[in-house]
């Protein structure tokens, strides 16, 4: 029996200077005969369906001795499945005018599918083969391994990527968040087919999947599709990692790298998504650094002083950690000044709060841009599955803007005083910034990164 829970969602909101945007969707919760659930928005106006899957765990499921296994495995899901080698699989997908994409991050492995109604059954069967029976052929493994190694080599020369890796390693230590999602050149070179099979079994399970579907499909059809697509996956996988505190306590760390422009990531502890102060902090972040050219940091660091082309901050609630994070790039002889200004603005907003005009402008923007996210079946399917991963109810779509509107000046300024901590603000800088003394900003020299050559045996090469 397919159980359906319906909720009609409709609201209007506007952006200053723009016409009002309206979203009206009906979400149905569908449970398949096999017990797999999904959220569905039916739309029979065109013969097309968008499907989004999120499997919990992502690269956090990598074993310490096989870093990069889940990422490499994900890259191989479309490189041959069942009886079809890579080129046969790609040709079959193209013949069906279907689109599949696979991606993975620290918390989830994502699968996106777009298919025409007339080819839906065949497209689902093809996608099922990719999820349930990937081949992991030796030639495909070496080809994708080479692509990953190339990315790692590029990252080793990219100051932004170097800063990101150093920031997360320092913030989260031995927790999976502190490890590189792609692995290291050494770990990727050592991965075996058995490592990929183990990663596949751990990362793709029925019990850890969330599904969003939008388009020309009924609840009954979706229920059958879910069992066909996912029914043969394992019920469960290994235990997911637990919560980890943000481990940076304030200060500046410099990673020496020969570049004329330094890059900095900075952050402090944040708020859980369920925290009663989250929406006030969300609005506060928009005013501080999340609001593009209208934010305080952009005004002070770029517009008034010309220290950077861009600066931004985000309030990040991961599945197992929460923190504020920001980024800025500046010439080596200006980075010290940029850091000083950022610290000053962090302290000023904690001390003085924001104005009513700033709060009103932030609310207008944040409530006005939200309906614009619901632009197309694929985007809506992504929103549906994202809400499930985050644990939000279906009613959130209608309630979200009211949560923003309910934030008062008193509340946002209390949160600024209690949650913004200038002393905890930590900077990781990659480059050769001037004016940051060794005592205040200890230097770290990066080890030389050697990327092993990937050699594919000639006998294993696919025909051209």
C-alpha cells in the first residue's frame, strides 16, 4: 500500500524593486510497497521527471587507511554497469535522452536523474544498474584515478584549496571533516578494487537514502520506481560519524606559499540548525558578510579600502558540526590590514549590533529571493531532498519566510552580542603576507606534493 501525505504550499514574497514572485506546489509523501519513502511534486504539464537522491554519509565513511575511496567510487558509478562497459553505458543513456550525475561531499552522496516519461522505465533500469551493479573495470578505475590525481595536483597549487584543506584539518582534527574528501595523492594511488567495493557497500544503502521527485509521475508510479531502483541495495551501512566541536580558538596561522596574493579562510563556532537563535544568526550573517555588495564586510574591506575584490561569510550547519566561515583574498602587502578590518567589524557588530534599516533590508532580500529558488523541476527536487536531509518538515516551505520576518532588532542584537566572538575568530592564510609577525601568526611550510604517474596497461585499453 502506498501512503500519501499531502500539503499544499503557496505564498508570495517580493524583492525590493522587483515584482512579486509566487510559488505554489503540493508535496506528497510517498511510501513504496517495499518501505522506501520519497517526497513528490506532481507536474504533468510536460512529459519529464526530475529525480534527486541523497545517501547519508558521503566521504565521512572513508576509512582512515583508504581516504578518497568513496569519492573515487562515486566517479566510477557511470563508468560501466551490469553487462555494459563504460562506452556502452554512456551510449544507452544518450539513446534514452536521460541525464545522470553523481557527486559526493562530506555528508552525502548525491545522484541526479532527468528523464522523459516515454523512456522512464528504461532510464530507471539503467540507473539501477549504475547504483546496484557498477563494474569497477580496471581500465575505468585507472582512468578515473588519473582524473582524481590530476585534480589533486591542481589543488596542491591552488591557494584557495590549500587554505580550505588546512582550515578544516585544523578545525576538526581526526574527525572525517578534517580529512580531504578526494583523499591524498598517496591514498588514491593505493586504492584497490576491493576498497571501492567496500566503499560502495557502505555508501549506498536503502536506510540512508532521501528521495525527491518532481514531474510527470504519479504516487503509484513513484512507489514502484523506488523499489525497482533501490530495492536491491543493502538495508544499512556502517555507523555514521558523530558530532565534533569546531576546534579553532582564535588567532592567525600562515602557510607559506609563493604567490603575490594571499588567501585567507576565517571562522568561529556557529549554531546548530535546530538552535532557537538560528534564524536571527542567519539574518545577522547576511548583514555582516553574506549579503554581497551590501554587507558590512564588503563595504569596509572592498568599497572603502580597496583591499579585496570580494569577501563573504556563511553560517554553516553541517550534519555533525556548525560554524561561521568566511573567505578573502588580498595582495601580500595588504592582507594584514584586511585581517585587522575584519576583526574590527566582527567586534563592532558584537558590541553595537545592527540598525533597524539594515535589518529591514536583510529581511526584504531574504524573503524575496526564496521563491526564486523554486525555478524548475530539478531545483524543486533538490530542495525537497535537502529538506529531508536537514530534518525539516514539509511545512517549512511556507513557514520559512515567517521565521525570517519574526526576527526582531532586539533579538538579532542579542545574538550578535552572545554568539559573535571576536576572540574566537581564527584565520588560516596561504601566501606570503607582510606585516604578520611570527609570534602572532606562526608559519607552516607545505611539504612537497608528489603525484605518482598513473600507468594504464596497454592490453587493458578500450578500443577507440
